[in-house]
């Protein structure tokens, strides 16, 4: 069953702690993306990777970090430097310029 | 720069009546355009896409959209709404400076009443 998995579905953390969100795909897609979604807003791009061992900052990369050591995996770390980390985080993948396929999302709450 | 504007933040319809979700885009070139749907606390699912082939694009679940270059519009329609259509809908344009990137509208929440 091909697709994108994100875990966990819900995540709670205390302020000041780093947290890593998982994203795995078995679609054999080269490109992967992380988005943040806040109520009443569209999706905003955090980071993206077009190939293993390479990634680029999106529009709101401050306070986040990523790695792309394997084609299937693109974990996102929300660091303590992110001033407003509570949000819904979505991972996506694509083949080049084709449409993007999205995972089910992780809702992060930081208190 | 490319951009997309969804003209309504909320749309309410009765079950069985037509649906119209409006989207205007801004682009110097012929863009690639998409409509995605998101049910509560879920990821996004592609409904349909326009990539410079036929201007009337048919998607899943009975939805379709028409690309009108003269009006810079890409409105989403469905002849008869179903309760299961209640969701958030996003109009999306590809970023021509980097076609791996997508630019999202702010979304339209569709409510369907029985």
C-alpha cells in the first residue's frame, strides 16, 4: 500500500524542548516537503528536498531543521528557537514538477 | 510573482444544489493549477489539476474546474453537493521560478446542509 506516513498524529511538548516529526514515503518520489498550516491560512513551506543529502529553506524555515539521509525519509525538527511552534504540520512528496501527495499530518501542541 | 486568491472563505449550500468555489490567479505565464481538498485533521487530497491541456478539467468525486485565461480564473464546480463534500478546499498554483514549489490559497470552507 503506497503512501506517505507521518507520526505521531498528535504531539505535545513543553516550551523549550526540541521535537522531531517523522515523515516516511514508499512512493519512490525524489522530492519531499514540509508545510505548516495555521487556522484560516493556507499552507506555508518550511523546507523542501529535491534529492537525498540536499535540502532548501522554504518561506518560514527559521526555528526548524531537516535532514534527508534516505530517499524515503525527511524528518523535521522543531527547535526551541521557533517562537510559535503550535500548528498542524504536513509532509508531502512529488516526482519533479508533478502534483504533490500529502501525508495525514501531525498536530503539535507546545505549552 | 505567482499568487492565488480564493474569493470566499466560507461557502454554504444545501445537499443536492450546485457548488461554486472561486479562485483567481496571478501569473505572467500559463501556470499549472490545482485544487486540493482537506477533511478535518487530515492531509490534502488532489481533486484535479490543469497543466495547459484541455481548459475544462474533470476531477474526482464529480468536481470539475475551468481554466479561463481572459479572466485569470480557475473556479471549482460540482452540479450536486453531497454531505461528504463538506471540507476545506485549496486552490494552488505552481511557482514558475521553481516549479517544485506550490503556492496555496487561504482556503474555502464548504458547508453542506441537509
